[in-house]
């Protein structure tokens, strides 16, 4: 990680003779430096500071720094001069001396109508009025004599001050192995040292007005948050591409990023997506293009395979076994070069995403209160890119309106991409709603919810009609059903033996014939056994499993007046009834 540090080697710049400026010897204390930002890979050099700081890393001669000088007042710092690699306020430009390992610009104060006072020298990656990284700054005194009572470095007004500084690899990066360079209007191809990410700039992509801009490509390794603001599954790698200053390219620039080896089997379902940090509301998909400047054989997960395996192991149970093969790197894919990238007009965070789609399959629209909906609700998960069926996606079900229940409440999609549940509607008539929620089928990046998609099912719970059985002769008194009698039901008839007015033993279950439409009457026939004991029996009619009427009869061979219907044992007894509202 980048280390923030204060620079301590600074002292006063004293008068010089005609041969140039001479700095005193010795090491100044930390109060002599005014560094507003910096790290141990950037520092000023003599004559601006008293002594040279020992290098902390390798010199980077490939950047395009901007030097600004402003006059410090009580509340502002008013810009006086600005120097880049291609332009300067009065023609002075920043140059690089690779042999002596420093950058330099000569500030000829005689060309400027400046007053005595405090001036701040800042080194940035871009002008202060646009997005930039401030590498370091130093305050100096400009006087008429070249001498000052303050402990700041000082020069005489009219002198030329050589501003020298050293920038090392690591000055612009917060992680190891990133790319820090610059690109101009001639373009070029730039990759990380291990060639697992890079960008190809066509000639003229960088606007001529920008001259040369700094290019930083840095791998996203902060596993406390997600790389992209999406709830879809994300895969490594993910990188932050940026230019300082930020520019919109004249020609589309091609980026390429190697892919997590464990995802090669589903590579066709993945796409590069870009999150625009300049406009955070934008998250766009990059159309695929072929790249030939990557070498992905050495790609490694930034969090390590053991960590990923551990996350899977901790997931446990039903989550692990169906999905293990989805996350374990397959030897057949270990050396595959991901030949894909995308074209874009400016830079930001870019990474691999697996867009998924959840679709509701046809289900029943209504059912009686308290009963299961038919057909049952089901969802199918597919790849939003290819339409391929996706197995092993966790689906959670919940009832959001009308009461009722779902079972199972959670599961995973099968090889057909489908997961179903049984939905029993609520006990009251009216609207019912159930929700299916899709979660990431792999350990998610922290900081983003695991839910990526939902779909709703709506149904109506219908009040059960009130049915009433009316028995016809010979066991009842009616002879025909009413005009409102139901003729489209499937009633059942049961007979039980009675004792003390209660059923004690089931005797028969009878099928009913189709109703006689003329009289709107159903009929069942009971062939009574000759061995049937004499006594009392109850005939019960049921619809949809609920009893709607019953009548008691007596098995005997003699009819007794006023004691209800009696039948002869061993005879066939017709049981006729209508079903009335």
C-alpha cells in the first residue's frame, strides 16, 4: 500500500553568484518542509532542498508531471506559472533526465511580474483545475535580496530556479504490480508487467490539446467492498484504468483483462462492465472485441485460491455440493488466454460480470382459499448474454400479500435452470402475491447485497361455495333438484356404521355416476352385503373433501312406520341426491 510520509530534507536556498545557486550543507529539520501530499516515492532535489534523499525505489522516467507555482495569500494561492512536458507559461517545459534520474523545469522569475512573498511549488499529475494526484509541494520565499528571516527556502526576485524532483514507481499506485506511465497522441499498447491487463491506444486517441497524459492501470484488490456497483456475480480480474488528467478519447481505446480461471467454463456468459467514476450513475456493458496483447497463463486470484475455497466450505450444506465444480479451477482451462476485451471512450473501473435473468414460468391464476395453486409457481434462471440455463442458483420464496405459505421456502435451480415451490393461498378471499428472489451462486464481493433479481407471482384466493346435499327418494323425500343445483362437481359418498349416534366403522366408499341432467340429480349404488349386520348406518356426501350433508338409514327387512328409511340387507340401494347452493 502507498505509504504517506513527510519529507524532511529541506533547507533555505541562499544567495547565488553568477555561476548559479548554492545550497548550504547539512540536514534541515521537518519544520522546514511544507508537504501537503506525498509518499516515499516522490521527493524534491537540490537546489530546492538542502540534500538529496536516498532513493526508495526505481526511478520512473515515463510520466508526464505538471509543475505549478502559486502565490500564497491569507486565504488563497493564486496561480503564477504552470509547466508540463509540452507547454509552459513562458515556454518553459518539464524535461526528464533518465541518466541522472530526475525531472526538471527552470522557473525564470525574471519573466514574471511577481512580488516578494511566499510561493508554493506543487508537482501534480495534471493541472490543479482538473482531477489529479498531488505528489508534493514546497513553499519558498521570494525576496528582493535573496535573503529571508523565515526558515523557508528563498531566492532573489529575478533569479532562475531549477525545480528538480524524483518520481519513483509506486508513487501513483496503492497496490503492487500496477502500471504507471504516460501516453501521447501517438498512442501505443501498454500492459502490466505480468501482461494480465492492458490497453491499446490508436494513433490520435489522446486529444492534441492534452499533449501527454499519465496512464495508471491498477488492480482492484480491496475485498472489503465490491469493485463494481452491481449485484450480479463478479469475477476477477477487476481494474481501475485512469488517465490524469481525465480525457475523453478521440478514438475508441481497447482494454483487456484476464479472467478468473475458475470462470473459464462459463466465459461465454460473462461480459466486461465499466463503472463510470466520473458519472457514478453509469454502469455500461462493453461489447466484446478480440485482443492479442495479454498473456493470461499466470493469472492468480488476488484473494488466493485457498481463501475462495474457504468461503465455499463455510457456505456449507446445500450451497456447496452442487456448486463446487463451478468454482474449482479446471486444469483444462488453467492456461487458456482470455482473448476478449472491450472498446471505450474514457476510463474508469472495469471488471468481469455474469449478468443473470430470472423469469417466471406460467402458474395458476386462482384457487380456493386455503388451497394450493395449480400449476405451482416456478422460475427459470438463464444467462442474460447467451440464454444458457444456469444451474445451482439460490432461489428464496416468500409470501408478500394475502397470507398463505410456500414450501420449500428456499432451494437452487436444477440442470434445467428451474426451481419450483408449492404455494398455498391465504384463508381469506382476495389478492395474493408471492416473490421469488435470486441470489449470487458464488461467494459475493462484500459491500454488495447478494440479491440480483426478483420476480412476483399474483393469484386470487376465491371463497369456497356453500354446498348442501339434498337426498332423493327412496332414502329422502325429494324427487328432483332445483334449477340452481350444481351439475359440474365430483362428489363422493361414504357409508359408516353408527353406534350411539356416531360413526364407529367405515363400511363403504361409493363412486357417483354423472348427474341426470334432466332432474339435476347424482346417484351412487350400494350393493349391501347379505352379511351386513342389522343396525343404523350414515350416508355422507362430500365435495372437495368436505362433508356437505348426511342421512341416517337402518338395515332391516321390515319397515317400521315413523322410524326413518329402512332397507333390506343384501339388496342394491340407490342413493340419489342433488347438490344445492
